[in-house]
């Protein structure tokens, strides 16, 4: 009869414990998704000040390299021009949206008035602890009225939405994450679809009928449906279209309007009328 | 005191993982320091402490990521347990074994993540992207792990001299 060491039983019980505990965690997380888990907030609370410190130090070092060692003036000038370009693009986008809405409906002014929301500016202090999820950490939390499901944007367009808010920091799920979905429409044709993340640096627009006229370079904006993102925010630009006759929908790839790998500051659109 | 040092080290490690590494590795592939710590603790910590430390860092990683809570606890816990069981039976020291095992555990870690994402959360992930990114992830970890193992060894020896307790003791 083979001798079985007590150690094996111990390892089997550990294995069972790990499986059980992870299953419980996953079930609780999936089932009660709307609830902020206490220990999650504690860990974020512990780490976020150090993250902030690291980000500031890293930014200072990279800033020195970018602006003094590599290119003394060109880089600063380029940064300024890019900001100006972003501002003008946003302005242009706003004007286009306003024009389209005026053409369609006399209720436009009222809608824009309703859509003016308070906001809070936040700094990106960290990224996801794994390489698989597309999440960033920002240095604003419930102290600044940031809460779950608020939209996060920049001048250039949609960044993502808040999935967890701690006291002084929050987690933002980027639109490129495979769990993200933004109800969108094409700025010109007003055909609608859903922009979903696929885990890469690019998104896909789903449920656009095969008959819809779409071309590379078309702008995609948020439709306002879904209750997270306000209408008319830039989502991205069409970069690739695949049409197959036997399919009901087109395969459309959309490049995000915001460079999500290099975002430093974001704006969180608050839900209430107070704040700013 | 030893637990305080451990907590500070973990906070430092997670801060590097979530900030500094993205600057050094701006692409889609970023090494997973937490996975390397899980493998290291499974191999080097005395008795079965490696399992618990690996599971603990996995749990912290869950809290600091957007993935489903429990995924990294599961993958890192299993990795820690695996190395705790096999460390006395096969060679797990040296650059080539470390590189090989890191590559293999990276594949397992990535697969567990993608399986839970696609099955439980119904995430949309392209298969070709999945395989290419997991393989690159594995290679990246395998290349970095031997250097980090060396650094961890040195840090552990220093800690053991400063705080001669059981936690940092070698196997």
C-alpha cells in the first residue's frame, strides 16, 4: 500500500481553499457589481499616495529629458501647439454638433442647456496592476463628488467611465477595455452603433447595418444613450471597414480620439449641478 | 517589524507596477512584477509561506486592477502552490529554469484571466491578439525574472541580516 504523506493532504486543502475563496470573490464581485468592496478601497487608499509620488517623480524626470536634454524648445512648442490643436478640434467638433442638432430640431438649445454639467479635473496617477485590463487611476474620489458610472473625458473626447471610487482616488475603465461599450453614432450620417473595446489600443463599432454608408475617416461621437456619456462627445475615427455579404453588420475598427496610452489629465463629468 | 517591511515592500512594488513600468514599457506588453514575486515566494520562502504570500499579492493585484476580483488571487495562489510543491523535486534555480518556469506561469496566468473574462464577464477578445499578447507577456517576464530573482535574493539577505526572523529565511 503506497504511503501518502500528510503534506499532500495539506496541499490539497490549500488548493481547495484557494479555489473556494477565489470563487466566492468572483461571485460576490460579479453578483454585487454595484457595491464598492471595502478592502478594495483600503488597498487603493494605501497605494494611491505612493502612486501619486511615483507619477510626479517620473513625470519630472521625463519632463527634464524631453524639454532640456533632447529638444530645448521644439518639444515645448510642440506641446503648446498640440494643446491648441486639441482645443480647436474640440471647438470644431462642438460647432459641427451644434449645426447638426440645429438642422434637426428646434429643441437643441434646451438640450445643450440641460447637458451643461459640473466637472472636476483629475490627474492620472497610475495604470492597471495587470497588463490585461485597460484601467487608469485618477487622484479624485468621493471627496470630490466622483462616483461610480460618471463619464471621464478630455478635450479630445471620451476616455472611459468610473468603475470604483475611493475617498481620494478612483478607477476608470477605458473605452478600449473589453468590457466597455459606448452607444455611438457617426457624426455625418447619424447611423448608430455600439463602440466596444477589444482589449487592444483600438475599438470596434458593432451593430452597424451592412447597408449603412460608412467610410474611413468618419467621426464617431457618443449618442447619449446608456446614461453614462453625454451626447456629442468624440469617441474616435473609423480606420478600417470590412463588409461581408452574408453578414448583417459591418466590422468597423475605430481609433480612439484620445491617446489613451499617454493621458495625463482628465475631466470627470459630475452628475449633480453643484461642484466644478 | 518584518510584516511592516513586507507591507512597505509590497506598496513600493505595486506603485512601480502601476506607474513606472508603463513609462519603460509603453506598448501593450508590460512585465508582471507580481507574478514574478508569486513565483519567487513559492520557490524561496520556507515551508508553505510562499503560497500565502503569492495569494496575498494576487489579491492586492485584484484590488488594483479592473479585472474581476479573485482572478489574480486564483492564478497567483495556484502558481505559489505549484512551486511550493515542486521546489524540492526538480531544479528551479538558475537562469534557464527560472526563465522557462516564468514563461510557463505567464501563459497560465494569461489564460486564467482571459477564460474568466470571456466566460464570466463576456468580454470581447480576439483570439489572435490573445495568443500573441500572452506569448509576448511570457517572453517579457522570462527575460526580466532572473534579474529580479537576483535582486530579491540580495534584498532578502539584507533583510535577514537586519531583521533575523523566519519570514525572510531561505529554504
